[in-house]
C-alpha cells in the first residue's frame, strides 16, 4: 500500500510566490508614501523652527536678520563678493546652536566651497587667511536639511554643511539694494523680507505676515548635471517678466550650466546657497543672467545680475513654504504665477487669500 507524501507541488509554490509578489507590489507604494509623509512632516517642523528662530530674533533685536551680509572687499581685497554671511549664521543662537554662533569670527568672511562644477570660472572656493572660519562653516546642522533630499549632509569634497532652506529675497536682481542700487532698473528695491544687507521690521509688512513668504526649500545639487537642481547661464534681462521668459524658453540642449552644487553651504548669503526668489513658480528652471553674456568675476558687483531661482523639493507636487506668521503651507507647483509673486512681497499691496494657493 503506497503512502502519499505531504508537501507543495511546484505549481502551488509558484502560485504562492506570485501572490506574495502581488501583495508586495500593492503594499510598497503605501509604505513609500507613509515614509514620504513622515519626511515631509519633519521638513515642515524644520521650517517651523526657522519661523520661531526668526521671531525670537525680531523680539531680541527689533528687526529681521539680513538675507545677505555685507561683503569684505574693503577689509580683504581678495575676498569675493559672495563670501558674506547668511541669515542662517545670524539665527544660530535661536536654533540651540549658540556655541557654534560664538565660535564664528564675524570680523572675517565665511569660507566658501568650490561651486564651479564645469570649470567656467564661477564661484571659486575662498579660504580665510589663517583658516579662522574653516571648521564652523563645515558643520552639518540637521535642522537645515530636508530628510527627503537624497543628497544627505554631504556637498563638495570636504564640505558637510549643506542647506535645503532658502530665505525669500523678493527680488529678480541678485544683489540690488539701498546700498548697491541697480543701474538697469534705477530706483528698484527688493520687496521681500531677506535680501542683501536688509534690515526689515515686521511693522513694514503692510501686506501682512500671513501673506508674506519668509523661507522655502530647495533641492541641493550633488555635483552631477541635473536640470531640476542646476543653475544655468542666460543673457541678462531688463525686467522680471523678461527674466521669466528668457529662462523658461531657454534651449536646454545649448544652455551652459554654471553649478551643480546648489545649497552646498548654509554659511554664505548668496542665491546659490541660501536665498531664493518668486520670479517663477516652484520646481521650475533656475537661470542666472550674466551682463554682457560673460561669466562674472568673483569680485564684481551683482546688483545688475538677473536671476530666476524658485524653490524646489522632492515632495510630490510642490514645496513647503514658511509664511511670516510662522505657519507652513504646502504650495502646489501649479499655483498661479500672480499669486506666487504676491506672496514674495511684504508691501506690494496685493490682495490674496489662502484659498488662492
């Protein structure tokens, strides 16, 4: 009498494997979505920390910090104009980073990483005479990094102090301000809260702090070409609308990339690393207009340099935006350009509501 052996047949085993594969395929997007939701929440919390730090700064000093500090060309003629301190450096003490703030020598410029990914003469590295700020500028700060950004804490070789959170400059001209007026747009002044040598108080925000963008996020470059991360060169423009048109119609097959290291450091006040604008809606192209179509020398003024530098993120469909009242909103990349630009001004007189974005 024969006995039957219990067990699975090959067909049954294949069926079980197929079922498991289907279940994994169904569950994986849900798991990834849950993870991204957690990362996005951490990103929101990071921006809320910026809001709290900025308001504590205002309470202590009666004005917002500058978006970009003064340069050191008079004290150190070899220091490039972009070697200047950022908003981030000024609010370190309100991020529980007071020892780091106290370790910085503000009598000297910050050290800067090598941002010229393509050997175009764009933003060479700068080092202080005796390397006084060498260590402090390279410190990685977790609250300055979005967990959804795959770049991690790293940046250019030997540099860990990356940054995902940029302040709203409110200007299409890189450095135009009261102290450095533009000659292509005489009389123009930035309308955002954090620009070159700014000193803005909350009372001047007649649009209301709840209608004024303070900070948003920016995908960081990883040193390799990326259309969504890189800054590209275009001819200089004469208006904000011309800047938008020239950048968004740029032939990317012919465009010259300037850097693949956006957001490489929190320390320097510059549009490559710590400030952005509202020329174009989130997750669109980044372009810098070079006067005369030439790469700008590191020590030259950038008051006439037209820039389109929108925020960007790895969060599907848009970016997180910190408003002046401390709230954080998710702004869809489909937001109307007029509404997006209205959010950039502190005193533009535009009428918008939260339902517009």
